[in-house]
């Protein structure tokens, strides 16, 4: 994998870890996830004038992605309500690249080299290792997390194909970001009413904007990378977000880390080195 692609995906992974920490630390997981989506949409809307329109072939992918992103944010909120981030996040993010790697040949016609496949497996193993420290979590949390892994793999394929068809990965990302917050807030208002939703937005708009900016930048970098490198390797490399989450928890939040976290961090770092050699 080219060095510039590797470093940009790693930077995007760091941004991904930050916005997931914002959702987990919030008081209302569903609305906080919607706020991140809204923040991303606002950033996308503000930047649309900078990029050309996606090619017409990309619009079906954008619409399909919006539905999958809606399901993703709903499952993120449900999983974080049901279980600890130490269990849920590794399962969601560790299982998804395995699904992508094992099916990318069938879906996209991309076949990984043995070295690249080894790197994907090592990174996924490192991420999944973190689930051992929370292995006694609820069955509901595990079900939600694994269901979301399927959704993540699905929108990874859709958006990779859409970004390639669009002619401009950044343009595709910005347009793709506009529809999910409409679906998420439409659903929230239908379930709760407009007043509680507006109150939450008013109190948390800064956090939503910051998280949304990080989210769209992270995903935009990943989609750009998928136009330069195999989808499965980029998807796996993006899951190094869990390594950055570990660094944040230890050095910024001053949380104690179990031996499993350090083992996982070492394994993930080893997987990144393997991908660099691919």
C-alpha cells in the first residue's frame, strides 16, 4: 500500500475514534448519533460548492448508502445502550473487515494478495482481542454489534463502488452525508416529538458539529483511499481506530487498561506493518 494512502487512512481512523467516544459519552445515544450525522451533513452542505457533481451513475449508490447509514447509526445507539464500548466497538469494527475481505472477490472482483490478506486478518484479530476484556456482556449487545458489522460491510461495498463511479470521492462523500441526518431526525421526531429533539440539538450542537466533522473527514479519506487501493485492505486499516481509542483512554482520559488492550494494540500495529508490505 502506498505510504501516503496508509498515513491518510490512519489519520481518518483517529478521527473515527474521537467521534465514537463522543457518542458513547453522551446522555442520549440515539440523539447523539443523530447529532454526529447532522454535523457531518452540515459540513458536507457547506463544502458542496468546492466539488463537482458526482457522475449520474453514482446517485443510486448515494441513495442506497443513506438507508444503510440510517441503519448503522441506529444500531450504534442500540449497541451502546445494551453493552459496554469495550465489547461493542471491537465486535462491530473487527468483524466488518473480515466480512469485506472474505467477500470482496465475489462482490467487487478484487482478490487480495496473501500478504494483504494476512494484514487484514492480523488487524481484525487485534481488534477482536479487545472483546475478551468484556466477554461477559449481554447477548443483546453482541447481536446488535454483529448485525452492525454486516451493515458496515454492506455500506463499505456500496460506497466504494459509488465513489469509484462518481468521478470524485470527496464529492460523493459530501453528497452522501446529506440524507442520513434527515432520516435519523425524521425518525426521532416521529418517535419523541419535535420539542425534546430540538432541546437536545440546542444543548449539544457544538459536540455534534465537531463529531460530524470528524466523521465525514474520516469516511471521506477512507473512500478516497478505496479508489487507490483494494477495498478490503483500506477497510481493515480503518479499524486501527480502536488503537487510537486505546491511546485516548490511557493518555487523555487516564483510564486503566487491561493486558488485553495492550496485546490488541501490539497486534493491530503489527497488522499495519504487514499491510505496508503488501
